[in-house]
C-alpha cells in the first residue's frame, strides 16, 4: 500500500511575532498553531510576514524568510548590500541589523548555548557578556567593514562569479562583495568571465602583498588564461586527486602575525579576518600566562601560530609539541618554526597521535579544534595531563559549550571567556575560554 506524499509547505506565508535569536543566523517564531519557524532576515521583537523556504506538513520545524516587515525593530537598518535579502546571497546573516545589534545577537547565542549545553551562566563561565569588535571594525549604522581576506566565489553556468544562496547550490551573481577585503576586491574577479570553472577562491595575505587564486575547473574543464587587475599566483584543484597544484607563482602566501612571518601553502587554513591572528594569540597568551621551562601543547596547530607564540615564552628550557592532521600544514609549521629547536610538530589526528607520544603531563595546553569540537574522549585525555591552564579557541559556541561540559566532568572549569566579532555581518563568532582545574566537589 502506497502512502500519500507529504505536502510541501514551501511558499506558504504566515504573519508571526519574531522571538529570540537562535544559533545559525535566524530567529525563532511560531505560527498560531504553534508550528516552529526559523526565520532569516528578521530581528527579535518584529512582526513579519514569513514565507516558508524549506519544510513539509510533517516537519519538526520550518525554515522561512521574512519577506515583509510589518513592525520593524529599532535595530533594523536597510541592508547596504544589494545582493542581501530573501532568496539572494547567503554569505551574510545580519546585513539588516545595526553593528551593535549584531554583536548583541551573537552574545545572546553564546549565552543560550552555554546555558543549554554546558549548564553555565555567563558569570560562571567568566564572561562579561560582550562580543568585542576587531580594531577598525566599528562602522556607522548602515555600513559594514570590509574584512574577509579569503573569499570563495562560485561560478554559474554562464561563467559569472558570485556567491551561493542560503542552503543552496544556486549562484547569486554579484559585481562586488561588501565584506571582501580591499586587496581581494582589487583582483577584479567579479568583473571577468570564468568559462569551464566551478569556483574561484581569492586569498589576500595580511602583512605582505601576496595574492592567490585557487581555481576548481568543472569536470573536463580547461583552465582559462588568468589575467587579473593585480599580480597574483594561480593554483588549481586537480579533477582526479582533488589536490591543489601550482599553475604559476608561489604555491603559498606569506602572512604576518605575532611578530613572525608565516608560510601558508596551497589555500591552507589561516584566520580570515586580518586582525584575528594577533587578537587570538594575545587572548590565549594572556590567559595561559606561560612560564619559562613550561611543557606546552598546541593541538590542531595548523601552520604553528600558537606553537610559535608559546615557544617564545617558555624559553630554551621549555618545550612545545604541536599536532596537526593536515600534511601540508605540518610542512608549513615545521618551516615556520625551524629556528625554534624546542618545538616539535607531529602529523596526525590529535586523538590518535597524543596517546602515542606517551606524554603523561603538560603545564599548559592550547587547542583550536575544527567546528565539531574536540569531543569527550580527547577532553578526557587532555584533562588527565594535569595542565594548570588550558586555552580553548572556538569558532562554534555550541561545540565550545559541549566540550566545556566534558571538561567540567573532568574537574576543569572556565575562569575567563572572551568573545570576538571576527566575522562581522555573519552569525559566526570566535571565543577563547581559559580553563583551570578546580578541587573536586568545590
């Protein structure tokens, strides 16, 4: 017996009162029947017409866009970007919110995640409840900072560069991205055609003039001759091996942070905001308070940013072990820190490499895990090393909160938590939590 197909509710409209912000760049609302809507392009307290973009009659919740604002919030501004809004580019979440309001929304999300997943109030987490902007990012109402030094452009079937729509593979062609750093915009990627190319990643280094584009051809596609408005290195993603190969120019860019120059090869990971690396190093070092002779761990170490800062502070009698899974990042880290013989970098997954080292104790630890977090087993292992302080750098407040709960079960509690708005106009936020061991039962 065949069952009736579930009726789609896409396109259905509801008048709703918008409730609190939720993790992910939307707010929560309920229809008169009690059905939950996750509404983008809205702000808490508004009354809006919400049009469903995803969901069926049996769905646990529906996704929707606010297509008409009936009662606007005082925090609402007209989105400065012409490509922002319902059905358009999905790169920014809060173009329609004043800068201060964006940071308050992010603070509300952090507080909610801490409460729900870790059982912590802001005070218990050592957090003052604020999200701090990067220097130079304080802009007037109705403006956005140009901060993104790495932009992943998608290319449509006609060869026009753009950005993907929210939760879609569809491309929104653009002629300019307002949040792209000037050094990215100067390349002129949006102004030329990209035949047979699926995506173009543009990278502009901080502290050097290095610029790079990474091209991903469509299946069977050939590379065009790349002539951009500024000198640039060109790399391509191989169709068969999905590895990045040099076409011409340097296969790396040179970044500058924490008093050192860092080689970052082949589109490898580096903080996207130009001020992020220095801000995070400062927060981590202030929290850890390294001492001469310390044994330090830098986990998920990337190209060695925190390991280098730690090595400078623990001195010749100290030691730093970095662990990173990406092979090319490990090569970069070893190159970047070759002058510091007290640093050792190992390649592999933290949960596999750390037990093999047979390290039984450490004085201080910094971990900057991927968005999913470190997880219960890794937290348990780290806690067994008896570090006096642990710095946890998190790009996702939900993962941070989950791991803080695991740390609490092992006797570690946050003493300070700081939040930084290193992804303006998006829902993303960076946090640094400093933990220390507390007496069991205290």
